[in-house]
């Protein structure tokens, strides 16, 4: 894999104050395609993405994005010019229209030619299905539409690295599918990081997935590898099994148990979610480690 | 796959990297000038400019100082909007997003500052439009660019202050609060500070904190103040751009602040220079006045006010052309400079006040005017004032206060009209200079004077009929000399208190054909203007219906109010 087309993190650490360790020697590497970052709340996902987006400097470790070291000024500047970032809680200038907001960000992305910029803004708004809402004030848009505005600005200038922190939250099913389609297409030749709690998005979109918890990487592999973590550990039964770490009643009325299956259990094919739950469950961490 | 998503594959933008500040500034500037509140503020400014010019013939020396006030709403809105723009990154929590973008965050604030050129330009355009409009209306004098520039620069300064306040206090209430504080500071510095030079520390400096002085008697270091204003803008601009943690920047701004204060103090001290020239303007006024004779009147004006003669001549000619006979002339109409609140020494201000109404060369009484002349609805007031003075002169009534005192012969003739019991009080009033004027109540010649003045022009007749002839008598035009009695006093610079009965008789004359009245006057002119002819006798001579409004106030009561009988 060429280093000019990859993102590499080595032994990355970040603390907030004395006690909070957000990242603890985390390392990972990703090339073109969609890379999913999974993890429970407080796992360090957002800190990781903010460092990748050059918003936050790491305390230690090395981050190379497309060959640029973001801990150096020139490298950081170069990365910003080829980066699209959608924060977890993107703020908006409420008095701006959707077009005005994206246009404003486009200027800050140094697209200074007005004609070129307006064409670009029209393009990204169309990509996220907001052409018809471009002239509406952001304060009048629904939560899902605002997420799409945030996604649109991240796509400005056709960035080679796209960092998206929970982009599909608040989207309706149709828009989620549309976003999946868009991201999978963009991922052909771009490095996309996608932080999410939606394991089905990871299963549908990602070529790689990293499971992060307490600042360290618990898992690295493909979504099917993650699903395989649960192989032989998911079974259906008529009643909850006391050996299961977790269980729930399915739509068919059966109990889906996850954990160490008893002999003779009716094992079923595990999903990415099953693998993830086994990794980050109360006992999963020690087992995975 | 949708067509839109397929288009996501367009080739990457190969663009030249350029600083976004210019383009951001354009966007920020456009956001301010297209804001409905900004547009409303310009409309409010138009209304203020209209109010400033509607009731008076514009004199640039006065108007160019006042005109920046019309831009105060615009400055307030600019401050408000700049504050919101400056604080919106923090308020709207887009700091993370902006931190990931190639343009540094400082470029946003720099662009907002640069964007203030748009509202400043709009304010400058506003001034140009108003100036053109005022010129078209026949303004006197020449506007001073340094004074007119204050308005747009105040807009720029307020915008910069808005950026700083938004930067340091990024709170919802910050915009309204800082707008209120700046407005209060401006008003306090301009009007509340008792130290005269301190008012020059404010962005806008009024002509005077007391009175309405003639522009010629004011010392305005306009260019120096403009420099001060620009320095202030520079200082606030630096504060807007300096990062909050930058100690060097803070130190540099502190040094700038000291330089500014010193500049302001120097400027204030310079403001006392040139007083000698002002004193000369007052002491040797005739050297600076130009006179023009028109038939029976001689008009004398200061340089630049020559067009006023045409305006004055209308009511004066209206009276003089109707009177059957005129006293030995000519009638003197002299422009004086109102010194109250001016930059003259107080002693000189008093001296000037004492000289009003006396021709400095001949020592004869003269009608005095100043640098004001009414326009629109206020035209009648100016014309009636001058017409009454002219009619007083024609009928032998004193046209000015100087005709009452302290001349011994005048005093003697006044005292003859006063009953023996009140003579001491009258003498005291006259010699102390405390006489407000004289009362023509009961004197028949005042009917003639009132009719001549009221009929001088259309505006004088309208005003006389509306505000004098029909009750209630409006305050400010004619004020009641004696609430219970029959007298009224014209409060427009004349010294004669007129009787209500005489006013009613004058209205009766106005209702008659003009030629008929003129013929009556010609027949009995000498008797009618005789000071000893009573109102009742004059009414009988002119066959007027009795119009009695009550007993005339006693001489004692008149004296208590500061009025002696008209000699």
C-alpha cells in the first residue's frame, strides 16, 4: 500500500486533564475505502477523529495522512487542504441558508472563485439531496436535513480524506440508504473514516473496521472478520440462557443468546453487531485482549 | 445509483490557493448591508436628516456637524450585527469544523473587520445623497468633508467595537449590551462632561453643549478629530485581531491607546487656538459684514449669508410697500452671530449680547437676525418675526430692546407713560437693563403694526390667523404675557408685547379688502401711529367692531413681568 494514499497512526496517545485517558497508544492504518470506527460511548472515537481532522493535537505518537505528518505545521496545512470533516455535533449558523452556510465553508476551504464555488456548493447539496432546500434558513431545517448539510460541507472540494463522525444519525431510512450509496461510491479512491454506532452501516459500507474502547484498538479487520468473532457464540432458544452475556427476543418469538453456547445449542450465523457486542461487552474486553 | 452520486466522480478541483479573506469580507459585508435592520436604519437616518432640514434653511456650517447623527441608527445596527458575526463561531459551536479548514480561524474575524467597509461605504453613499439633496434645496455655505466623514467613520468604528465585544463576550446578550453601552458613552461624552475639551474624546462632537451658536463662532479642529477617529478605529481594529493570549499584541495595543489619548489631549488643547480671530469677528463685526441697500432697507450680512437677504426682503418689503409713510430711514436689518454656547470667552459672549440691536457705526436701532431662517412650515414664524419688527419701526414702536434702554431720552418718554406710583419701579427696571420688552396694550398703533405684519406675506397671514387669531394661542409661537390678562407676547425676538384686543382688531382688518384698509390708513396715518392714540380710538377711526378681551393688565403687573409701556 502506498504511503501517499494511506492514513497511519502509531502509538497515539491523548489525555484530557490528569485522569482522563482518551487514547492510549492506539495504532491503526487505513487505505482507500470506507473504514468504520466502532466503539461504545467514551471509547475515544471522537478524539481519534478530531486528531485525524487536525482539530486536536495528539500528546504523543505519529499521524501520517497521505504521507503528511499532521503534527507539523506544513503537514497539517497540507492535510487540511485535502480533508473533509463532519464533526459529531456540527454547529450551524442558524441565520444562514443551507447554501450560504456551505458556501461560507467553501470559502474557508479556499475555493475563492465565486462561479467555481457556487457550482461546487450546488453539486454537494445535490449529492446529499438538499438542492430543493438550499435557500431555506438552517434554523428551519429538520435534524436530518442539518446532518445532510454537515455532510455536504465535508464533501466540498472533492477531498481525498473524509472524516465523518456519526453521519447517519437522525437520517430517515431512505436518506441512510442514499448516504450509504454515496459513501461507498466515494470510497473507491478516497480514504473515508466513519465513526458510528450503526453496525449495519459498517456491515454494508466498510472494507475495514476498527473497534475502539478505552483508547485502545480492540479489533482490526473486515466486517466479516468482526462477525466471525461471534461464530459459535450466538444461538436461538426458547428461553434466555443463564450463560448468555446478553439476549433478546427476536421478531419470531425466539430468544437470541450471545455468549458461550452450551453444547447442542442451535447456533446461528453471527452478525457484525454480535461480534461487536462480544468484544465490548462487560467480559468481552478481557477475553479479546 | 443515482445520477447525482455518479456526478460525485467529477475530477478533483484543481484550483489556485488564494487567501479567502477578500471573498469572506465580501460575504460578511453583504450580510450586513442586506440585513433588514440595516436597511431600516438607513430609512431612520433619512427621517432624521429630513427632520434636521425641514424647518430651517440649511446652513452647512451647522448641518455638516449635525448630519452624522442621522447615521447613528446605522452605526448602532452595524455594531449589533458585527458583534453577532464576531461571536457566531463560538455561539454556534462550529469551532471544530473551522479548525479543520485550511483558512485559519483568524481570517474569519479579519474578514468581518474588512467587511465593515460595506456598511461604511453605504453610509458614505447615504451622506452623498443627503448632501446632494440639501444642495438642491439651496443650502448656505460649503460642507466640510472632515465633518461629513465623521458619520461613515462612526459606522466603521462601531462595527469594529462590535467585533471586539463579540470576541471577548460571545454571548447572546453581548450585542444589545455593547450597543447600549456605546450609545450611552457617546451621549455622556458629548453632552454630560463639563470639561469642554473632554467632549472631543467622543467619536461625534456636537457643535455646542449649550445654546445654538453661530457656526462662525465655533472652533472645530475637524481634521485633527478625524485623525483621532481614524486612530481610534485602528486601535479597536487591532484589538479585534489580536489573539486573546498574545501578550505582545496586548502590549502593543496598550501603547497605541496611550498615543491616542495624547493625540486627543493635544487636539483638545489646539481647540483653544483661534479665539482671537473669533473675538475680532464679534468686536469688528462691521468689517466682516457686507451691506446691501434695497429701497428703504439696508441689509448687512456676514460672508456666505448673502442669499439670506432675498429671504429677509420678502416680509420687509411686504410691510414697507403697504405703509402709507415711512420714518426717516433706512430700516436697518443686521445679521448678528448668536454667541450663546460658542467658543468665545464668556465676557465676549455677554458683550455681543449687549450689542445686539444696535448698529455699531451709527448707534441706531436695527432689526437683528441671526444665521437661522425658517423653511417649510416654520417659514411663517421667521417671516412674521421680521415683519413685526419692520411694522414696529414703521409705526414708531421700538423694533428692538436697544430702543428701550439705556438711552436717557427713551427712558424719559417711557416714564411719562407710567403712573407716578410705579415710576420708581419702572426706572429701576430700565436702568438695570432688566426690561424684557415693552407692552403695547391699549395703544392703537399696535393694531396697525399687527395688520401690516400679518399681511406681509401669505405665510405671515396664515400663521397669524391660525396661531394668533383663533384660540387657543399656541405655546411657542405666542406666549401669554399675562395668563389672566389680555396681552400676548411674541416670542420670536421682538420686544413688543401685543394686546389680545389689538390682535382681534387686526384680524378684522385682515378680513377686509386690502385696498380699503390702505385707504383708511392713508386718511388717518398720523393719528393712528401716535403713541397717545388708544386702541378704542383707533378702532373707532377704522370703524372696527368692539373686540374686548378683558381688562388690560395694570402697569404694576406689567412691570413685575419685566415690561414697561412702549414709548
